[in-house]
C-alpha cells in the first residue's frame, strides 16, 4: 500500500507541474492521525510557488479520488500533511494478504548476488562474545537481504596462520599436547604463548620461528598439529552456529589468502601503489586522508591487510557477486579504510562493490575481554549461562535454548548495528516487554488460539471498525523493505515489539473463541501470527511452540 500511495502522490504532483520531488509516505506515530501521512505538499510547495496548506488541500482531493473505496478519510493536518485512513475493505484485503506465505517478501534486490562476511572467529582461539555479536547481526543482515529478493552468499573468514597461531601451537607444545581435544584447551595454550612472547626473549624467538615455519608449511609434524588444532576449533564454531541458526556457504582462511595477497601487493609495489620502507612494503594512506599501514613485513610475511587484499580476489574467483558486505568490530574501521583505499587503487571494481559494516561491542559488567590475557568470555559459556537462566522457567531443554537465543538476539538487534550493547540477563528474559521472549510469548498465545479454533469458525458478525492490531499488521512489508534498504534490523525489532504490545492488548480485551465476531477475529489473529513469525524469521529468532 505504501508504494501504491507513493505512485498516486507522484502522479498528482506531476499533474501540478512538480517532478522529482522527494517526499515521505509514513505511518503516523499516533493511529488517531490515520494509517499513512504524506508530506508531499510541504516538499513541493516551494517548487510550485504555492502555500503548503493550500497545496495539501489540492493533493488531498486528488488522493481521495484516486483511492476511491480504499480510503475512509483523507484529511489535511498541521502545516500541510495529508493523512490517509484506509477503509475497512482495504484493510480487510491487506489482512487476507497477511495470512499468506509471501507476506512481507520484497523484490528490491531481485537478481543480485550479495555476499555477507560475518562472525569470523580465528581458529586456535575460542569464539568469544564479540564474534557472537557479529554472528547475530550478520545472520540478520543475510536474512533481510535475502527477503528483498537477492541470492545471498554467507561466508566466514578465519586467521589460521599468523602470530596468534604460532603462540597457540608453542603453548600446546609446552604442555606436550599433540592432539588438542577442545577449543578451550587451544585457547588456554594461546594465552600461555602470548604471555611468554612478551615476557621471554627465548620464547619470542621460538614463536617467531614457528610462525615462519607455519607459513612455509614444510614441517610435517608441525603441520599435523596445525591441522588438528584448526579442525577442533572449527567444529566448536559449528556447534555454536547450529544453536544460533547460522550456516555458511564458504569458509575462507588466511592460509589461502596469504600467498595471493603477497603476490598482489608485490605487483602493486611495481606499479607504485605501495612503497618500500625499512625492508617492509607499506601503503601510504595519507594521500587519501588516512594513515600508513604495513602490508608486507620486513621478514617477508603478509600482514592482516595484505591477506584482506588476497581475500577480495579469492572471493571473486570462487563466487562472483554484485555486492560484498564485511562485518567486523568497530575497532577495525581504520584498518578497513586503508585496505579499501588500497583495493580501490589495485582493482577499482572490487573496491566499489565492497563495503565494511562495523558493529559495536557486547559488554558485560566485567568490561572488555582479552584473549591474550586468557580471561575472555567465550560465546559457548555465555550462551550456556543464558540457557541456564531460561531453563528456570522453561524446563524443556529445547524451549530453554530457543528462549535464550531469542533473548540474546533481541538485545543485540534492538539497537543500530554500530552501537555497543550492555547485556542484562534478567531484562533479556523478561516477559513484560522489550525482550525476545516477549515477542515469542505473544506468538505462542496467538498460535494457541488458532489451534483451539481448528478449522471451524464461529460467529460471522463484523466489528464496527478494524482493530488496532489489524492497522498495525498492514505495515509489515514497508518495515521489511526499509530494513533491507538501510540494513537496519532494529527497525524490525522495534516494529515487532509494538506489534506484540498491540496483540497483547487485543488478547486481553477481546474474546475470540465463541464470540459473535469469531471468524473475523480469527483472521486478525492469523494475520498477526504470520506477521510475527515472518518478522522473527528475518531476525533469526526461533519461535517456540510453547512457553
């Protein structure tokens, strides 16, 4: 309906002589003002040399004629807003649509292949709650983009070579561990190696030598422990992804991108994109208002930045796409700005389609964690703690897990992706509102009514006016469309929270089963349930059958 209204308004403005006018068709904050508000009169008044209020009167008359029976009221308000209240018939048609499987699906990115890189934990370290933040936001991005018609490719990129790997393997050897069994065992070894690297010159030399040997890949014994350690870490990651409802199409590793990165950067050195400095190869970002970063060290090994360049080319080789989104913590903004600047110089088309999407931190009362110090908050441990709390009210293990995942995802997605999150376990599991379980419980209530009703429908009377829940349900497609355009999952969270509140109000006030309007109310309940289910699916929040 929103796009239909936009088309009608644009046509009315064109007939008045105004084209290419930017205006909004939005849902008013107060339902008393109607179902849609249009600011086109104020936007076009100057171009047409007319008073905004008078122009709004003209537009209102045009819209009323064009909408016909779809409009109950078309009114002018304030300095020149046009408020539109849809008719019962128009809302009834939209409510029927809301019960269909296609409800809320969009086509803004139809025909595009879009790659989303997220999560990206490093093998030889435990996945921590920072990666949990990336995983939750990245999965929501992928689902929202897919809902807009695109073919989405999910990928994760892990650092399986580099100093952190050498530190972990050194630590494992110090403990005589040749076959690491758990991610925690590897994480503890990494912390031990990191401390030794800073405290002991001998350990530093041994770890640096290990780093070079891992890159060379010729020591069979060393590479065997490397492969076993990576496999253990990856399996632990997959267990967490299964709980979170995430699965990747591609895993990329630094061991794959190091070689191509070196080659591409050295080629760029010959072309003058990079330059030598004290035996290293650097990119001077100052020419683009950034800072200088090393891409190849004086020891001849590629840095994180060079591997990113190699990764961009490797992605294009394996699975060409129209757009690439890379989701990382905000602390990497500076690094990605320089990498992106270099990529634009090396391969302008790759640079143009690659976009860095920073996210904030997930913080607990203990503050920021550090894997180097060995006091990280692991993703697995964090999820387990929340599941234990959820189990206090939900003894079924599956339901406890679904409620916990819903609680965590909601708290992460309720704010813009770049914002920091301070996680409050008690608030996250509340059924009183502003939580994932609040949304889940509203859906459970609606499904319960529909299950009791079965296929039979009672009273056939019609209420005097559409219910508020109906007038809110009809806006879901435009919320999904905007969320995809802006990559803003929080818009869906905000809408679903309001929708759950409206449903709970309807549930408390209206009798559905056995009422004179039972058939009508069942359709409203079905439209709500389908909309809430679709919205939760976009966020990756599971929907328990009972709570």
